[in-house]
C-alpha cells in the first residue's frame, strides 16, 4: 500500500501546477515546487515559483480509497486516504479545526452532521460512576451508593411472582375407575416375553 494525500489548491495555483506537469519544466517559469511543514505538522508553506502559500493539514471525515489501473480494465487499490492538504491564499485565515467539515464529493457535504450517527448525550459524571462501579464489581467489591429502595422493590416483585406461580399449579386429576380396574387385571396375569412364545411353538 502507498501513502497518499489529497492536495487542494486555489484555481490559479491549479492552472500553474497543470502547466508544470504537462509542459517542459525548462521552458516554464514555475519550475520549482515545494511543500514544507512546521514542527506541529498541521501547518506549513507551499511554494510554486517565487510565491509562497500557507497550507493546513486536515483530517477527512471518512476514509477515501484510491485505485489505479494498468490495463484500463482491472482496478487495483493503492491506498486509504484520510488527510487533505488545503492550500490557501495568503490573506485567508487558517482553520481552527483539525477535521475537515466536508467530504470530497457534493453528496458528502457536511458529512459529519448529515450522514453520521450523532453521539449520545451522556452525563460524564454518570459514565465515571458506572465505570467505577463496574471496576469494583470485577475486583470482588460491591456497588457504592446503590439505590436500596429499587433493590427491595425488585425482591418483593420476585417473591410475589413466585407466590403467584405456586397458586397457578393445577391439582393432579384423580385416576378413573376403568383405568384402575384394567391395571388390577393386568397385575394378576404375568406378562409373557418373546422367548416364552417361541418355547410354546416348539
């Protein structure tokens, strides 16, 4: 896999880069092209010819795959692109965020807000308390500040459900007289096995 990024430049700079790539550099005034970053790795300078442009490195809201082809038939994935280098005009202000708001195509405009699931609204104190309780339980301890009323109500509900289950058990039906008589008749005569029947046949 290759390491790739997207370079987004103003239209005037894009024309100069296109001329530089398509024509002979020796006949072109803008034959120098350079990109350098400061120590923080998020801002720097883009140089083309004698002009300097400020740049910012931003994270894309989603990963973009890039492909290339050798035979105009099969595509080969070359990289996952997650960052974009924004070249600004000298007077433009630097963005105050690390993540770029939009994707690369019009449907991905404002992608983080329009297309991604919103983060749940959780109270940080509640999350910390639950995490602490879970760690206590895993280490063999008990929950601190447990709601005793809720636990007692749950126990009472469980006891009530057990009592109701005992009341709903149906009494066993008494055996019928015909079944009893048949059982007594069968008890008097011994059962014959298959071996005894074979002995009689001899």
